[in-house]
C-alpha cells in the first residue's frame, strides 16, 4: 500500500528538482506542432501556467512535500490552498524521468495537511459532507433515491454478469451520457444492470485529501459490486478511481474486472462483430481525458515495471503497452467512416488537461476556466470543427470554456480561437452512429 505521505517518502526523495515536469514533450523538444505557438518545449502544467509561481508546479509541490515530511514547513490553510490548486492531471508524472508518482504524492500531501488539523477548503468540505451523507452520497446535493431515475431498464439484477457503474455526474448532471452508454451496451449485446445503491466512487474525496470519506465509499462500492464479473464505466474519473486507486489504497486486488465502455467498443470492432456504417463527415480533434487515458496508461507501464526483474528489457515492453492504451480511442475513431482526425500538439501522455479535475472546478473556478480556454485554443489550432472527448467532466468544463469565450467575444467584438468548436462525447456519438 502506498497511500500516506510517509509511505511515499522514498519515492518523493528521488526528486532532484530538475523541473522537467513543468513541460510537455521534454523527450521530444523538436516535435512539430500545428502552429508556431504549439511547437517545441512548451509548458504543460495547468497550475503552474495559471499561477506562474514555482510552488504551484509539481517540482515545487514535491519540495513542499519533502519539507512537510521533514517538519521544515508547518500545516496551514495557505499551504493547503497552494497544493489544492492542481488538477491532478498527471502531465508532470509522464515527464518525470525518475518515475516519481507525482499525483499520489500531491494527494497524500493534501491528506497529511488535513490530518494535521487544517480544515478542507470550503467547497471541498461541502462536497465531502454531501458524499458522507447517507441520504445523498453524491457531491451534487441530489437525493440518493433519484440516482438511477434516468434508467428505464431493470435495476439491481442479480442474474447478469455485468454491472454499469454510472457515477454521480452521469447520474445527475450529464444523464444523456449515461443514457447513450446504456443504449450502446445494449447494442453491443451486453446484458447488464445498474444498481440503485451505487454511491460516489470517492474520486473527489481522494483527490482533495479527504481520505476517511473516500475509504468509506470505496468499501461500500467494492462490497456492492463484488458479485458481478465485470463492472463497466463511462466516466473517466470513476474508471481510474476503481482501476488504479481502489487496489492501491485497499491493498487488495478488486474482486471484479473493470472495463471502460470504449474498450468494449474497440474489442467488438477488432473482432469484426461491430462495423460502423453511418459516416461522420466532420474534422475532429481529440482531447485525451487525463483520468482514463494518461493515468491508466501510466499505471499499465508501472505495473509491468513493478513486476520486472530486468528493466533494460522490460522498459520497452512497458512503454509499448502504455502506447497501445493511448491508441484505444484513436482506433475507435479510425473505424468511423468519413471522420477526419487532426491531432493537437499535446496528446496522449503529454495531453493538456481540460482544467476540471482534482477539486479545481469547484474551488478554483477561474483556473478551471482559464485551463479549458487554453485547451480550446490548442484544439482550434488544428482547424477542427469538433472537439471529441470521453469524460462527462471534460465535456462540462470544455463546454463552459466555450460559453466563456462567447461572452468575452460579445464584450470585446473580437473573434477568439476555440469559441466555434462543438464539444461531443465519443460514447454518445458512437451510440448515434451504431
Ligand atoms: S518530479 Fe521528476 S521531473 Fe519533476 S522536478 Fe522532480 S525529478 Fe524532476
Ligand atoms: S498534476 Fe497537473 S496541474 Fe498538478 S502539478 Fe502536475 S502537471 Fe501541474
């Protein structure tokens, strides 16, 4: 188990403060971009870019963590504010040649500051109270009994092998994504159910350092789903939390298999069972959700290396396995007739975050919006009409970014890059095309 800051002491000790983690493409400085702005070595940390001070970049946070561990810095609200202003996107983790688990250190540092007696930040505390409340169990203040109102099929079935974990955003805020996913699963011939007693996956709790509430909902979900063979997901955050964090924090493998719905689509395309015939005649660019693409890719790579007796030979295998994961949505998009994909400069492991994660959207809305606008500008530089992604939270924040750009345009009478983009969820699009 590597869940407390103390557990991560030796990992944090590997940080040499080289600051490579501030950039995207530290390994490929000459890579060509779509425009002059997006080429060569550019910064890739939303927190550092927005606040512009070393403590907000991961390199600074790793040193804050070390100082905290060595009692050289005291817990305070001000300290918590600095370390919470990070989307936990993991761009820093991809760049770090010393393979430091940067996000786990940041999350553990947040928890350590809170455990030392500092209150969670106001918005984080609020959603902690809501997720901890048995009548709600979601961060949207919605009644628990309404969680599966969107679903018309049979609920709580015990005679099926597959359960769909919907997540709070799909259940209460982006119900169209949940509905399209359910419809897609049906079209793929998967007999599944949804569970009325599902509770928040706990991702917002873990990210913001509220570990006790996280562990409570983690235990509840594992118990609830333990009799199913496979649990499928449409939400990037829930998927990553179950897949990567539950085994890491609980210290035990999950009693069921987890799969993102995109994997099911890809497998059906590969086996020839699924052929998409309806065309989608648009130029699109793809935004990799940090949680389901980068974090899972990193976990695949680290898992292979953790079992290796010879890094020299296995490093290449691990890298290839990670890259294969990054190709997953691309393989699916290639199977859509007439779709033209134009990639952004920062993609896959080096993708630039949408700005919503890690508790940032609730607590630091200006940073979340500025990050979304930067991602939209990069997307617009490809010349695409549509920005495709597959995460309810990315869809929300990028759409909010477009709204903000339009409002700015109305005031300034100037065209802003990205304001004309249409944000589309890939599972929703697939359901419409199949
Ligand atoms: S986390 Fe890694 S890349 Fe970042 S400063 Fe430390 S050693 Fe360098
Ligand atoms: S996780 Fe993302 S926002 Fe946080 S320090 Fe790393 S690159 Fe910056």
